[in-house]
C-alpha cells in the first residue's frame, strides 16, 4: 500500500470515528458528553481550542488557494454558525452573533464556489 493510499484509508477511519461521535451527540448530547469525558466546566477552554483549530484550517485553506476547499470549509463554518444560532434562538437567547457569522461564512463559501465555476467556464 502506498503512503497516499494509507493516508486516505486512515482518513476514512477518521470519518467513521467522527461520524460515530456526531451520531451520539445528535442522539443524546448529555450522554455523549459523559461518554467522551467532556466536562461542562471545561467547555470554555475546549471552545478556545476549537476556534484555534478552525483558524488554522481557514489559514491553511486560504494559503492552499483551492477554491473548492475554501467553499467547503466555509460552508461547514456557516452550518456550524447557523446551527448554533438555531439552538440559541429556540432557547430564547441572543443568537444574532452566530447568525451573522453564518451569513459571513456563507458569503465566503458562495463567492469561492462562484469563482470556481466561473474559472471552469472561463
């Protein structure tokens, strides 16, 4: 097996693990928090880690310069922001910062996608 094939295989295994975690969190967030040993009192620090990781992903995608990668990444960012906005809105909590972040990320994704297809057509 080549290193490229091994990397893709390992990435696929990562997809399976991440998919499992996503499924258990969607099904029962409280139980999933216990299962993965996340503690609510540490969530602010966990969120800081996540924002730093998202920053690194955004910088890497931007420097790599692939419009498809940028479009997908920022579409995912938009999804996360809109999902958070929906959670807060349902709880009657302030949600506009998340909603605005979703719009911003969605604009980046849409422009990157439009540029990609314009480049393919042009």
